[in-house]
């Protein structure tokens, strides 16, 4: 039995493909299939209800001079630039802090409840935050007052609307990143820290010369995930600002969506989403290194 | 060897079971449902079925509205199958269902929705079914006439956005109900002040909310923009629908005036939605004026909701003329309906006086026909009598959603001070005219 | 003297970090507390924060539970979410196992390819996805709701966890004559339990909160999930904050209960790391 592998090399070679077949089949059918579908449809005039009519690259030509599209593209990138660094830094800092306090009751509690915002639907999070910010609630007004901010002004200002959406998104997904970074942190052997302590290294020193380098693969993963989620931000925007004021918080997803269903111009919407795919692909290829097996190992 | 094979078989079996397992149970439901859902075809028992899609008309539509269908069902030997389509993602549901042929026989649409569906041939022109009797009986039938056809049959209407005022604030200022733009402006100016002497303004002239979060981009136009535009004699489209007219002199003047009013609004007016602004600013007695979608029961509801506010309302101010927006939501005869006559009979039945009287007894609403009596608070009755001509629906034109969405965005930009009135309207106008030029070029 | 100072310093630090922890806790739950309290409001003007008993009411909840077929919607949601979790854990852990512990041609490339699919936003592919599902004849079936649930993220987590399983253990099992699948079930799965649980939570939450896809994929009332059913209560000009919040609470509770249930099985809070 033991040397079966040598006797029947064919079976051993086929097995791994069988294992990855189900998920590959699902993703290829639904996701890749849809992307291909959207590429095809982007060359048509399509209102969803009647058959698509081929019209060449007209949609893409139109995109080039569409002011709303340019604005949405800028907002999309702006949201990524806003969310990704903050989410990553805050995520790591909070995780380190929670891991350090993991044996205290409050630490355990905090570690559990920080995941609660992840559980709730993004649309619900949007509605609740809109009510909190606009509801004239004394506690909330006082808290924001500490920073000289009037909460009910935030969502209506073209300059702060997108930033506010970004902040709520960071709040919403923090628990997710805490889980990811905590796993990475727990995988760092305690002996490293003990050795550093013997050498007289302080906490900050330990963080910078042990935690950060060893956590690097996890951080890269975190950056990748937070880019993916910030590019896809939809329900939050929809419920916080509706894309306003004056499209100041309209992203490509929001714009494509409203074109597709609001105006019944699905072909054009597909052209918008294809541009989004290109942006996403470019972003992803920039981080290709993290995909390599060796660098992405947690421990 | 055997083990290898076995393991591989297991994997395949596993994935198949997953697929089949989920599929099987799905199929069962689909099958039991087939009969009821195959449009106006017949179910197993040979009984006809009419599929009707409506949004939530009240908080229990299926029982309140659907519960009154019994007589019609019996008379026609046809079962009415009501599906409530949520307002969230409303168009999504219609377009995808029409694509897969799962759409209803009778649908329900609001004005701005129509052009897309008319162009796609999804809704039928009901002109041929309109009798003289209908013309005389139905009050708002004209509102369902758009793009050269009777595509809509009004079902819910008569709840225009009207201007509420706080009687106490006005009395303090020795003012009475405003009639003109000048009255309005004067009162707004006087009302915007610090009442408790802490140096902060805490009472405003006009409670407004111009955020488009979740209520959709059109709502701020419905609540604030159309009234100013129409009262100043402007309109959205030119009469031939080939160009837009909202950026002409009248339109510019109207927006300039509204922009001027922002100094008397609650400072966070860009963050709130129109309904939140009414509830949290006007409803708390902190503003002289507020705009809200009226209802026959406002007298009762407001007494409970805003017990401390003494209020009254004017349907419309007057500048060059009167005007404020009252939505008309219509039932539609879908082209996919197999038995068009039957579907039409149903539409007339549920909009008829006898049916509506019963329904409005449960869930108050405006009368659709001349013979249906007014039910509701006395205070609100003038909307349907003296003021009937002061409010109306929207001019329906091609590319409506795109044009109005862009206009709404530019309107926000103007109100927040990001754009000048001229630049904002110009941007919306150019955008709209480009779309219209393309639309009419395609038609030729 | 110096040791005293150190104790004081340590005590202060402990108090300070305690405060920060409390801050994190408040930030995480305050919005939900607010949501919960608002759901007992009965009038459309729910903004006065008066939470005395007489101004609260269960009216909103009564309205929700009075929905026809409420049980059916709950069943649909739970069934879809649970089946989604089983399917996701099944297919993702198998694939993760192959990617982590087996050498085969194209291992890294296929993995990278799958990971890329994670970046595609659902909202923009919903129409092509609908057309594909229609083409397969799966509209109005559970299949359409469940099968698109697994994501490449699941494969990623599983691969990561299985990479941490020491090679020695796998080799030892192989020497004992175990086949690949046996190793997978007997050795690997028990060791990556916490990652499996974490993935279950992610999937359950994702499936439960799906709104757009179930809406588009199922027109029949019988196939509607709970979030869809709740949204049917919202009339056009709804300003009833209380009802909105009550719906939000009802929609939030099941995944929350699932989380609390699974959370109890983690020793040190939820992590993805199988080994610690």
C-alpha cells in the first residue's frame, strides 16, 4: 500500500485537481463567467428587458467624456487611498493592543465585541450611522464636539462626505482585520520577545523590530483585502449619502449600479464596471508578491 | 489503488450531492409554484390566475388590499396572485423579471420609471380601453397619459408636497399664512434667530433636507425644486420633449431664489433627508416652515407625533403662478399579460369607487374618482377642493431618470455652494440635451 | 522608592489600557445599542431619546411577527446560510488542502487565478450572473442562492491554515498508510478547527446579509429570504425610524446568535491560526 504512489503516479497527479475542481468550477461559472459576460455586454446597447444590440465601442467612447465617470473614478481611488492605510495601521495597532491584553477580562470582551460590526449588514450599518450622525443625540454631539466637529454637518459636505463614508467603512470592517492580524501575531513565537527583553529592548523597539517584520506577510494580505473591500464599497455609500452631495461620494460601483438599474442602460454600466476591473487588476498585480507561497506563510 | 479511486469517487459524489441536494429542494418549491406563477395562464384546476405586482401600499398590503379581491375573483373565475415588491431595489426586480419572462400581468410604476419600459415595449397603451365614462369618472386619468399613450392608470395620488407652517412662530412675528414668495422670504428672515440668547441661532425659517441617501436622488426635486420651478413658470422639458427647459430664465430665477433661502435653513440641511429634516427640525418646533408629503390623515397623525407643534399649511405659494409636486403612481397593463381584457378589467375594478371606498376605509388615501367621498381630516380637505389645480404630476419625457438624477446632483452642488447657479444648471442642461439629441437621433 | 514608582507606573498603564479597551468596546456596540433602543419607538418621530417604559412599545415587533409566512422566510434564510456554510467549508478546505500540501503542475498559478476573483464586486456583475443563472434554468431555486456563495477568500484561509500544519504529522500519517483523504479528515481538519469556524462565521454572515442577489434570483414569495421580506414592510415615504430599526434588529440577531455560539468555541477569541 505504502508505495502505491510510485506504482500509480497517474492517480496521485489527478487527485489534487479533483480537490480543487469543485471550487474552481463554482468560481469560473459564476465569477469569471460574469466578468466575460460583462465584457461582451459592454459592447452592446442593453436595457436588460429586450435583446442586446451590438454597437461596437460606443460605450467606451462615451465614457471618455463623461464627467460623472471621471468623478466616480477619482472618488473610487480616493476611497482606497483613505481606507487602506488607516485600516491597516489601526488594525495592526488595535490587534497588538488586544493581544497584549488578551488575558484580562476587558481584553477578552473587547476582542469579542469588535467583531460585531462585521456581522451586521452594510446597509444596516449605513442606516444606523446616518441616524447617529444626523439624529441630534446629545452624547454623540458632545463626543464629536470634543474634536470641534458637528456630526450632522459631515454627510452633507462635499469635502467630508467621502471621508465620513471611509471612516464608517473602517469601523465596520475593523473586527475582520483584528481576526486576521491577531492570528499573525499569535503565530510569532514568544521566545523572540523574551530574547529581546533580555537584550533590554523596550516595547516600541520590540514592535518595530520583531512584530512588524514578522507580521509583514499578514499585513500584505490585510492590505490586499482592504483594497478589495474599499473598491467594492456600495451599501454603505447608498445608505449614508446616496452618492451625494453632487456625486461627491459616488464611486464606480455606485455609478455603474445606478446606470444599470436606474436608467436601464446596462451596456454602459458594464463598460463602467470593466474599467473598474482594469483598475482592480492593476492594483492586484502590484501586490502579486504576496501570492507567492513562501512569503505569504503566516508563521 | 482502491483507496485512491474510492477517495476520488467520494469527492465527486460530494460535489454532486451538494449541487443536487440544494437543487432538489429548490425544484420542489419551483414545481409547486409553477401553477400559480405561469402568468395569466391556468393553474392545475383550470382556474385563471392574474399576477399583480405592487409595492407595499400599506404595512400589510397582501391582506389589506389583497383581501378585497374576493368578489372580482369569483365573478371572473380568476385568482389574483399579489406579489409585494419592496421599494428597495424596485426597478431591479422589474427589469430582471421581465428579462426572464417572470413578470406580472399588472404592474405598478411611478412616473419617472415609465420611459424605459415604454421604449422596451414592456407596457401597453391603454388608450383603447378608456371610455367616456372613465374620462368623466376618474379624476387623475390624465396623469397616466405620457409619451403619447395611456400607459398608466393612476392608483395612488393626491398626496402633494405642501408647505407646513408653525402657527406659533408666525403669530410671534405678527404674520399670517404666506401667500407669495415675498411673504415667505420675509417670514423666513424674521424667524431665523436666536431665541434663548446663547448667541447661537436655534430657530430657522425653512426646515430643509437635501441629502439623497436611500430615498433616491429624485426626492429632493419632488420636495423643493419642482415647486419653485413651477411657481416661477418654468418646466423641465420643452413642449416637444426635444430639449430641456429648466435652465431658461424662469428656471434660473427659481433656483437663485431657493439658493437665497439657504441662509434661513437649518445649517445641516445638506446632511438630512427631506423627511428627517421635517421630523427633526420642523417637528421639534424649530422652524417656521417645512415641506412634507401631505396626507388626508395628517391632522390626526401629527397631533400624535408632534403634539407640541401648532401647525397649518398652504398647498402652494404664488409667484408667477401656483404649483407643487404630487406624485401619481399608476397601475400598468404589462405587454406580457396573456388576457389583456381581463387584466384591464381588474385595473378598472381596483381603481373604481366601490373598491377604493372599502380600501380607503382601512388605509386612508385620496379618492381617485369623483363619486368616492372624501375621507380624512377636515383640515386637509382643501387640497382636493379649492387647491386642486395648484398641484400636479411630472412631465414625463425620454431619458427622464438620467436627466433628473443629474439635475438633482447639480441642484445639490448649487445649494451647498459648490457650484454657482449658472454653472450648475448649465452642466445639467448640457448633459440632458446631449442625451436627448442622441435619443431622438436613434428614433429617426 | 523606585519599585514603588514602577508599581504606580504599571498601575497607571493598566488603568489607561483599561480605558482604551472600554473605548473599543463602546465604539463597537454603541451603534447597536442605539439601534436596539430605537426599535421600541412607536411614533415616526423617534428622535427624542426618552426610553422610559411607557414611551416604549413592542408594536414594531408585533407588526413584523405578524407577517404572513414569517417562518418560511426564516427557514429560507437559515437554510441558505447553513447550506452555504457547509458547501463553502467543504469545497474550500479541500482545495486549500491541495494547494497547501500537494505538488502539482500550476499550483501557484491556479491559486493566483482564483484569488483574483475575490476582487470582483458583486453589484456590478449581478446582471451577467443573473443571465448565467437563467441560462442554467436555476431561477427561483435554492441552488441559485447557495452555489455562488463560496469565495476564493475561503480557499485562501484554508490554505493558510493547512500550511501551518507541520509536514511531519502528514508524513507520519502517510507512513501509517493513510490516503490523502484520510489524512485530510483525520489529521488536518481537527487541527484547523478554529479556521473552519472562522470561515463558517464569515460565510454565514455574508449569506445572511445578501440582499440584491436573492432579490434578483427569486421572484416567488416562497423563495424570499428574511431581509427581502422585511424590506416589503417599508412603504414609499416611510419615515418610521422605529420600524426600520426593529427590522434591523431582527435581521441582525440570527448572525449575531450564530457568532456568539461559535465564538464560545475559541480559546483566545476568534483567530484564523490553527496551531495556537
